[in-house]
C-alpha cells in the first residue's frame, strides 16, 4: 500500500492569505500545507479520502489520472469543496463512486445540487454514484474498509481503517469501542492542530497520548495549523516513531 499526503494543513491552508506569521513566511516547502487529503493506493485501487478546495492542484502535482472512489470524512468545506473538479475524472471514467455518511451526502446534494440533478442535467456537470456508509465495515471491489466513528466537537466524523493503515482527521474525542477498532494498526495518521488545546481538534498533546495508547509502528500527524510552529523544530520535539506529515510525502505500508 502506498499513501500520498496530498494536503496536511488546517482549513485555511498554510500560508494563510495575508499572514505575516513566521511559519507562513517560511521557505521550507514542508511549512506549506494545502487542505487535508490523502490518496490511498491499495491492491491496485486509488482511493481518495476527502476532496477539498485544493483538489485540482493536488491532482496536477502528482499527475493523477484515475480515481476509483472518494471517501468523505465529514461535510466541512476544507474536506469537500473540490467536488466540482472531479470533472476530468468523470469525463474519462464515468460516474465516480462517493462514500459518505447520509448527513454528508445530504450536505453535498444541497451545495452541489447540479451534480445530483436527475432531469435536464447540464451536460458538463459531473456525476457520482453515491454509497451511504454507516458505522460498519463496507466493501469496495475486493477491499474491506472499516469506518471509525469520532467526534469533531459536535460533528460526527468518519476515520477509516484500510488493513494495517488508519487515517483519522478532525478528531476531538473518540469512544473506547472505536479506539478498539484501531488496535494493531502499523501506521496511523491522526490530526494535531497546534500545541495549545482547541475545542474541536486534537492538539499535539492529545494526539501523542492517543498514539501512545495505540502504539503503532509509525504515526503521522496532519491537519496542522501554522501556529503549530516550524516543521523542522516541531519534528525534533517528537518521539522517535512520530512524524509531522507534510504535503507530497509518500509512505509505504
Ligand atoms: Zn478539517
């Protein structure tokens, strides 16, 4: 399995527009972070997790010409705003399978009404085939994907376990039985917004405690704000098996 970090930033991305914060002005490419998304290449299938406002440039950067499915974690704009830009994939491949919670699908239907239109649809609009997911393992082709229910303050969010790999973003709290679904993962991705606590995201301390409990071989932090600090400095403060993810990082599992 190969995982590409397409974006590792929080909702505004880094640099934040107009910001003079030193991290926003950094020349280190690892301090430039697009909105969060990963591409999971598993058993010959390319599965995109979230399709945010930077989707187009993320696809171009990596020369991606085929996507087998899109999984959505939740409906917030930084995870969903790129849906219109699936058009080139739709023109080549036909309807793109989209997996999400019913609430998220309803939100997409409202915000991208023309994509879900069934009558007199504009010919240039893309189409998707929607698959509602509940908090139970589901199959895509020959793969089994396990959703993991987490809370982003009051918003329900799905993380996903793909065999030995799990990807969680926008977690603030997680129930014990959901944590049990993650036991034994070799590589874990989890969000860490900044050093200071936050009302709807794990801060660095929360994420490290969570990792310490699960003890994966390696863990990567994502959904990072500029106030976390410089990549280079924060990385040096982390335990041996914990890494700050950065845009365009590729890992194999
Ligand atoms: Zn987010």
